[in-house]
């Protein structure tokens, strides 16, 4: 293994020690002390290699490497925040890989005098995970104009702390702005299609569509022993029926060609007493599919079941906030460029779709975007046992370096390309 890859793995181990959990994962939820420590660690790392670091109004962290004074910028990145008891690789791998790729390019251009036409910025997007503050992909949603900054900054966590307060608490909020001409992201797959197919690299052709809902089931508090079944308005019964309905819809609407995935990721019962019929349950339900028509049909079925459950459980189900993204393709020219880069390095690769949301999901709507995957062992993710082998990680950094080199030379977008952040008039809004 060459010195560059050895250095990357050493940095990855060092980064993974921040917020480390007993089970081998990390807990670095957005704008917590551990997230702040990781951001500061990363800042020290890149500033030591000549990067300049700034923060924008929603806490996105920009590490800039100027190769050509005055030239436009190519962005590469991912996120450093994690799920509670999450894995070491999700998001953080892509940020560190971006920094190492940029550093390698700086060194090679200095020696070979290659002609760069773009500068490089490595972006650590704020709150991609969406566990402490909803919705997920918050930083890139603000950047692309899908969510107003004021709305995001006023969002509170379960303890009532706002995003603004949390970012000010860790000192990573500013007023910096930087348009970019293209975006590249590398990430662990978080599924097992690459491993199952024996491939080292995934070239992401499109995202799945996803409809994510907050539901509030309203019942009436009562005594669990003294209140007869006929008189109960059990919010927990209604919420449980909704969870079961979501799974049944996934099974009913999935086909060999287009799969449907449904989930309930959060569930809060009030008052959550052993002798009280629940008066309220807050839960999140999401529906995902590769095909927009299948997604629409499954989504309609979910809401039909909501009405049926209200009658069955004698409850009222309120639909709260929504977060929606469409099934959309990534740039075909970027897919071709990445395939040629992988071939030049002798890396096995195949075309994949991403089931999960990533910051590239937002960025591809406003600038040409390339998304790359490296394998996840057994597809395990959002789990302390999440694992990507060292050999796959360093192969991904090698590929990212080659892809980014070609993009910086102008092989993906021209240096005259102008990029403005999209407004909510030109991009479908995440509700």
C-alpha cells in the first residue's frame, strides 16, 4: 500500500475516535459536542495542507483549495454527522476522501504543472442524517434553496434547542457563500448489491423517490384497567396499525421490476405510562420506490389506510411535516466519466441506484453531479457494525482522485459554466 493510502487510513482511524461508541461505531449527531469536535479536527487537518475553511449560515463547512486564482469551484464532499450509535463510515468517509483527493491533486499539479481550470472545495454538509433536527439533508437543502435558512435555523430538537443555538454553541456558523459548478460525492453503499455482484465501485445512475411523513395519532387518555375496550380511543393502537399497514403496502406494491420500501423510523408515545391508554403517538413513516408511478400508488394506498385506521381505532390521525424527493437520474456524462476513470485504474464497477438519500440527491437538481459508492459489508449501515474494508476505502479514494482530476481539468463541465443556487421556484420544494 502506498504512503498516500496509508495516510488516509491513519486519518480515518483518528477521525473515528471522536464520538466513538463501545460497539465500534460513533455518535456524532448534528451540532452536538462530538460533531463540533469532528469539525474542528477536520479543520485542523485541512488547514495543515493549505486549505481555507469557512462556514455558511446553516453551518455547512467549506474547505477550499485554490489551484487557479479566480477560477470557479468544483465541490466534493459528504457529511461528518452520524446517527445515534451509528457507523464510522457513513458520510465521514466521503468527506475525508474528498480532502485526500484534493490534496493529492494539489501535489500532482505542483509537480507536473497540469492545467487546472477549476478550484476545489470540500464540503461537510450540516445535518445530513436528520436525527436530532428534521428533516435530513438540511444543509444541502438550504444551499439548493429547497428549505429557507430561517426555517431551518428555527427548527428545534426534542429538548427545544434550535439549530441556530446549537451551531452557535459549537462555533460553526457564519455568512460565507460559494457557488459551485459541479458536485462529486463518494459514499458507502449502505446496501449489499456491490458485494453480492463482486464489484468494487458503484456508479450511481439515479435516486429512488421518497415520501416521508410525520403523523400524529390523537386519542384520549384513559385507565388501562377500568376503561372497557368499546370506550377507548387508543392512539397506540392506531399508530401500531399504521406501522403494520406500511409494511403490508410494501409487500403488496413491490414487483420484480420495481421494489417498494416502507419504514417507521421514530415512534413516541404519550404519556407512556403502564396504566394509561395512550392519548397521542408521534411517528414517522416513509415510502420509497424506484418508479414514480409505483410510488404514487403505494403512497395513495397508505393514505387510504389512514382513513380506515381512524375508524377502526376511533382516533384522529393528523399529517404533519413532509419531506419529499423524486426519483431522478444523475448526469449521464458524469456516469461515463466515472466509468472511464474506473477502467483506467482497473477497478471493477457497475451501475447502481441509491435507495438512501444523500446530499447529492439535492445537488444533482442544480448542478452536474457524480455519485460513487464503495461496498458495505453485508449491507449493514446506521449500525455500529457498519464496515467497509480498507482495500475498498482506498480504492474509492484512488477513483475519487482520478474523477476529480478529470473534472478539475474541465472534462465534465466547462470553466465558463456559471452556477447560481436554485430558488424554490425552480426546484421542487421539500415539504
